[in-house]
C-alpha cells in the first residue's frame, strides 16, 4: 500500500552527468558581461563535485565557490556514519552513543533526522534510515569484494534477518526542544546515505539563493541542483547517464530545466559480482537484498533532498506503486529505465526532455 499525500518540498533539505553551466547576482538580462567558470572537487561525499557558474570575474566565482566548498566539507563531516571526528557529534558519534543517553546534535543533523522520518512515512518505509545495521553488513561485504574480487561473497540471509530486527524507525527518538537523538534499541544504527547528500546540496542551494546568487549549478556525484537560469535566461541542459543499455550512447536523455533538481539512483555504479550475479548498493527493506527491476530511476523536482530519497525508494518499488507515489506528489516527475533497457515516464517528465 502506498502512503499518499501532497507535500511541499522541504526547504531543508542518484546517476546523472552535468553538461552545462550558471550566473552571479540574480539578474537574467539578455545582455551580460558574465563569463562561464567552473571548478571540480574530489574530497566530499566520496564523489566528484562540479560547480559551474556565470560571474563577472574569476574572483567573484572563487568567492562563491569557497563558500560552497566549506559547506560541502561541513555537511560531509556531519553526516559521516563511518568516521569519528574529534569534537563533532556527527552521525558516527550518534550511532556509537545515542543508545546510552540522548545526544545533542547540530541543528543541520537534527533536521536530517526529522526529514528521514518524513521520507519514511512518504515512501511507506521504502527509504528507512534506521536500517544502518543491515546496510553496514552489505557495506563490509562490498568493501571486501573490492579488495579480493576472486573471493567475493554475499551475506547469509540469517545474518541480515538478525540485523533487521533492529531497524525500527520508531526507536529513533527525537527531542526537538533539546535537539537530541536517542536510540531506544542498543543495536539500532542509522545510515542517512539515501538522502544526506541531496539534503546538503539543497541546503547549500537555499543559502546561495538567500545571498542573491543565481545561475549556479551544483553537481555533487550526479545529484544536480540548478539555481536560476543562465544570464541570457536560457535553460540548463543536463544529461541522464546511460545505466548500461547497449546503445553506444553515453546518456539516455538530455533534460532542460531551471530552479530544479535532477537525481538518479541506479544499479550500475556501486556493485560487485558473485558467480556472475551483480549485487548493487540499493537494499530492499523487505527482502534485505538488492532488487533488479530497473537499471535506474530518475526524479525531477524542486528539492534535491526529497529527490534523492525518492529515487532510492522508487527504485525498490514495483513500477505500479512507484508511479502511484510520484503521481501523488506535487511538482515531481520520474523516469524508469527497466532491466531490458526500455523506459517509462510520468507525463510531466517528457516535457523536460530536449529533442
């Protein structure tokens, strides 16, 4: 059963290729002295980050990018579930200590927990950030396979089922007044990887908008957020990566948009192989194993965090249930690339495809 409700994209705040670039100051005049600049970072969220913008000077672009980079670093540290950082109650720290006593956290981490509960309800549990105990098992097996592919293996179902006994999202107790997180189950672990990156991108985008910056586009590991149009008011063009279709093309579609987010989840990047079977990183909350109905799911909406979470959830749903969910939400469209390479769209998605 799909939980349906109309939502307003959270101002809080999968894979795609970034192809074009953005403007500084919020004016969209036909004539502009702004030039196109870009930069690339490799240090945040274990992925490549590409920033492109239109500015009057290199100095103006660098100033904006310095802010973006500092925020990427801050969010990356805050949402890290695997590394402990001195003096920071990040996700790793919460997982270690939240079952002992409530842990006070940064407002941006607390807001992420709140969003996780909203997304859980919206997706009927298909995006469950309380499944960290299950995800960590798959993470360890995937890491081991990368180090020794000849001896790659998959977790025993019984091991996963034991971990799944400690994934009740209601055991994550949030105290909004004190900004604390408490785990009622000592074996519960949280993993916000399904939407933390998208949430961080959206928060950064909103900060840029508040500063009057327009025309910048952020591509963080394939999660794309366009901020305004280009200086000449033209739309941005993004390419949705080919997820493995034998077509000879590097992308399946070009998308034209502005002031919106494009996120994609797929089985074609993070995976390993055992006895000829591919095991990707998107784990179904019921089977506790990856499912292979689709090669990818792309979401087009106004909020990168919500889009990130939805692409994961819809990837795990049947096509019928996924379409029902997307069509129940305002300003949200989707494209599915099925296992045989065929594509299915919501009606509004096709309107953004560049001919």
